[in-house]
């Protein structure tokens, strides 16, 4: 199995076994077993059958160890039903095929049950005697009414006949149960898979099969000649024409505005074929292979798989390949971290771990995609120091995609996708939005009050961890407050509590004197991971849904897009065709179109280019000044936030440290 298949199998096995344990442990929870068919169905739909088998074996072992035989049976049953739907859908077949397979499987399971009961004679006798005693009890209760005596005797006779022909009974029951469950799963899961199949995962890194011709892995030099790429269903190219060469051993920085094609260039570098033009290499791309191409993404949580640091470094290495993991960890600033639990690491530490894991494969091409956008200032500096020396210490070419000019300055060469190929000037691609004209309002009385708030994750368990301690904070109407701190300081936890999405372990959070947890939606919040907040498939549908107006009102959709510096022509674009920065602004467009009194922005500048940052900050500052909008920014990057947030508080290790106050009425 390939590393990606192993990773998917392990995750889905864990999900399935967890559902199985809940199903068996909780009374009347048997219907929940249908949920476990979803992860197994997805595995069968997207991967080879061996991946489903591996997940089933892992899931049954976990479930059996946790809750004995019942959990094992649930995992096996759901693996079959989910796998059946996934395999049938993948091969383009329909319900008749699923029904036939269910009947056959029911008979097979029934025969297996007959063989087991035949071999385990004592167990069979015990089961049959239990059934007989239960039937006698029911018959006795019925016979209490003299008129129903014949019925009671009929119950005894039927049970006796069933026991006499028990093999037929076992097979019949197995066929009926498995067929019913399989068809219910088909009706539910096939629709899910159909919808997933209709969603183009345009930014997915494909596993390249360009070694079928026997070419060795050799991704550089990569020569682009008028290369263009257009996503399926799009009416224009997302990238190109691009002509450049990535040389072996060079450090190349790629800059550009949001939507300029940086992520698309990453896809072409990692093996996606251009829709026009050419990309030439001396060998295969070898994405994820030893000596091939490695990619480090913005969100390290999606790349870190091992529970221990050392496990993650060596994950997926070919058999017989050994690396000096301690040396690699020391190089990225994680010396002594080998036995550390990855769950307790900060964002910057996780990103450095992802770099170490990539280097363990000795890639000839390493692509770093905005890897500093979600980490604090200290973590960002450490990552840049690591990247700056990579090409000097490793036989690799480094392509660093970034919005920051100071990061690009450490490279040997810079390519700007919005301008000429050899400069790093960032170009403004949209005018700064203008706030609506409404009466000026000053900062008012406290509206949002956090008092004595402490929060613990896993409270009462051996895994309890403290996120916040004794937080006191009052925010007035029209106020602008910046809450900043290092990764892991509790910023996002505080944001969720102030939005009412999380109830604090201790203390309270009030909005207009009432618990904010009872007024969910009154405080708008933009999540740190914008993609997780986008629930619709298209931009206009997302904005209309978030703002609560009819999608046919095209004028309001256009106004919402323009207000955050996006081109109105994006309204018909699929969400998955947007860049990370565009996704963040679409979320904000929907929230601002609701005209909230208070908005919390969790890392709002992450992934935005310089022009977008300026435009967004200008918009929010105007709204706060002119409409009385209360703005709370949670960020580790506070550059340029002075006007939007005159007041700043520092969150350090879960504790709030007040900072000097400037003019709150600006």
C-alpha cells in the first residue's frame, strides 16, 4: 500500500471503530451503525479494495479490544455494506447490482454462521435453550388468557420447528438482515458518493503515474514553455502563459496577488499536466517518493500523521531506507523533540516538523506553499531561517510560495506572477472597498463581557489541558480590539467562547447582559480555516446563504464581493476553484452582508496578499468608525492593525496581559 492509502485506511478505521464502540456501548444506539458505513464506503469508492481490507482489519482489532465481540461484528458488517456501495458506485453500477451482491453476501454470512454454530456445539445449545426459555415465557404470558391458549401453543410449536431446522433459519435471517441493511446503506450512501463525485477537487495533489515508461525520478530542471492551466468548467486560464525554469539546487521565491495562480503553479510543479504549453523534466516528478518532489502546505495539521515526532519523520519511507532523524530535527530547530507528542506542538513547531519529514525523503524538489501564513512571528522567523539554508545543506531545489517580500528576499531568484518574471513588486489588483455612509458613532458602553473565564480541554481526564485562565475582558459597541499571542496561547478558544460556540469551563461570557452561548449567531465569527466555514458549492450561494437573502438578488451578491475587494465575476465560481485568500474574503463578504453589530476575525490576514490586506483593513476600519461595528481581531500578525484596533491585549499561555490603550474613539 502507498503511504497515502495507509494514511486514509488508518483514519477511516479509527472513525469506524469509534462509531462501533458507541453503537454497542449505548442502549438503543444500533441505528448509529449506519454512520460507520460512510467512512468505509468512501475508502471503497476512492481506493483499491486492499485499502478497505486493511481498514477493516485495523478497525475490527480496535473495536474488539475496546468492547469485545460486539464491536468486531459491527465493524465487519459496516465494512461490508459500505464497501459494497463504494465498489458498486466506483464501477458505475446501480441498485440491482447492489441487491444481488447483498443476497449473495447474506447467504455467505449465513453459511459461515451455520458452520460456526456446528463447530461450537456448546454455544449452539446455550443459544437455543435461551431462545426456547424466552419463547416459553412469552407463551405462558399469552396462555394467561384462556381464549389465547391455542395461540400460546402455536408460539411453542413455531419455535420448536425453527430449532429443528435452525440452519435454514440462520441463513434466512442473515440474508434478510444483510439485504435490508445493504439497501438502506445504498439509498443513503450512494447519494453522498454521487455528490462527492460531482465536486471537482481541483487543488488535489495527484499521485503521478509517469513512471510507467520506466523513467527514473528526476523532477528538476523543470522547464515551463508558455504553460497555461484552466480548471474544468472555467472560462479562462488560472495560470499562464508562464515560461521559466526551476534549476537544480536553486532557491526560487514565487509571489503574487490572491488568485494570480500561485497554487496552480504548485500543481504543475508537482505533476499536473498543463492545458496548453509544455512542462519538460528529465525524469518523473515522483510526488511523495524518495528523491522526488515533496510539498509542505499552509496547514501542518493536515500533513502531520504520526503521534510522535519521530514517527512522523519516518512515515512512508521506502523499506530499507534509513535517515538520521535526530540530525534533521536539529536542523529545523526541533532538537530533542523525537519522543514528543505531536498533539502538544505549536503551529510553528508542526510546520518545522513537516519540513523535516519532507527532507527525510531527500527530495530533488521541495515546494513550500505559504508555510508561514498560520504561525506567529517567532515561528515565522524560525521557518524562514530554516528555508534560507536548505539549498546549501541539501541537494534540493526549493520553490517558496509566499506573500511576504522579506521572505522572498532570502531567495536566489523571485518570480512575480502578477508582474514581470524577475521582480518582487506586489501589484494592487482591486480597489480598496468603501464603507457605506451611515451616521458616525463612538465607542459605547460595554456590550460583550468576558468575566473570570477559564477553559480546560479534556476536563476530568488524564489528558486535561488548560487553554484559558481567569480571562476578564470588556468590549464596547464600536470598539476595535486586537487579541494577539503566540500559537497555542488560547486565541482561537477565546474567539469561540466570545462567539457563543463554546461554553467556558468556568466564568461567563455575556452579550448585552445575557449569555452569548444562548445567542449563537449574534456575534459573527470568521474561522481561522476559511474552507471549513464554506458550506455551499458556489460563491453566490455561499454569500446569500450566510447573509440570509435570496441568491437571485444578484446586486447584493455583487456588492458583498466588491466590499471585500473581489471581482463580481467570481459569483458563479465553484468554491474549490478559489485560492485560500479568496476563500477567506468570501467568508467575510457573507458575514458583513448580514450587517452584524459585532464580528470576530480569527487570523483574518492569513493568506492575503499585500493589496488585499490593505483593502480589507481599510474596509473594516471604515465600518467600525462609520457604522459602529465592533471588531475583535485574533491574530499573531498585528502589522498595520493600529487604526482598526486601537486597543490591544496580549494573550500569553492562556492568560490575558493588558496593553496600553490609545484613542478608543478613532
